[in-house]
């Protein structure tokens, strides 16, 4: 699987296009700049099959409805963030004076499989940044959304955030092998091994 990162929107969110050699792809967190995302898809002759949202915050969702309409593909989100996706105050788009609200086509839960051709990726429910935050795990990488970044973790001071849940989610992620590549919701990629010391330090402070 190939993972392409596009940095989109005023908050520099990461949109990921995960694709196979045959051109099938899924789009993760199309947060803005829909024209840029579409151009990348079409320049590389890809065929989108679904949109997956790691959580419902505005900077990760805003371009999803237009891309859904263009390609006729479903939007997936964890069931615990489904209602906030459809509420411009809860997804914070109203704060940016660009209210947007829409429904996903399908809700997903912990342990569900996201299929891409013959490849399978697993949904990990990792609440804390939001109630329905997820990570998406493949064999050698993890799309970590706003749960873990390079040299940082997701904020929990927004409505729906929960620090205790976030630390629990971090413990779960640290069960993965050190060589696992992390593709976060903002900033550059990293690995579990590179982040382990600082994350374990956070956990020691919050047993």
C-alpha cells in the first residue's frame, strides 16, 4: 500500500490517500482543499472507494461532502462521533464561520475492517481527543489522527475531550511494534519507537 500525504486547510491538517498498484484508494480526513485532493487522485489515475474520517472536527472533514458527491463513495466515521459530524457547533466549523454539517453513510466501531482491494486495515477506537477518535492500522503503519503526533499528543480541552481516555488510548497504541510508522493528523510522520520514550513518560505521570 502507498500512503500519500496532502497538507490541507488553514490548520495544516493531513489528508491521506492510501492506494494500491491497481489504483484503488481510500481517502482519509479530507479536511479542506478539495480541488487539491481531487487533482492528486486524478493525476495518479486512482479510483476512490471510500472516505474514512478519524474524527469529526472541522479541519478533518470539510471537503468530504464534495468528494463524496464527485465520486459517489461512502463516508465512514466512528459511531461516537456521528452526531457531532452533523452539528456545526459540535464539529467546530461554526467557530470558523464556515458552518458545515452532514451525515456519514456508515458508522464503524472498534475492530471493524476497512478493506482496500485484497488489503485489510483495522479500526482502533482511540477516544480522548474526541469520543469517536479512531486510528487505522495496517501491517506496517498506523494512521493516528489527532491521538498521537510527532513529539506530541492530541489536545483534550475541547468539548468531548477526555485526558484519561487519551492516556488509555496511548497505552493501547504502545502495544504496537516499534517499527510501526505513525502517520498523524498534523505534522510529519514518525514511528512508535521514536515516540515511545516521551509517551511512556506521559503515562508514568498519569498512572
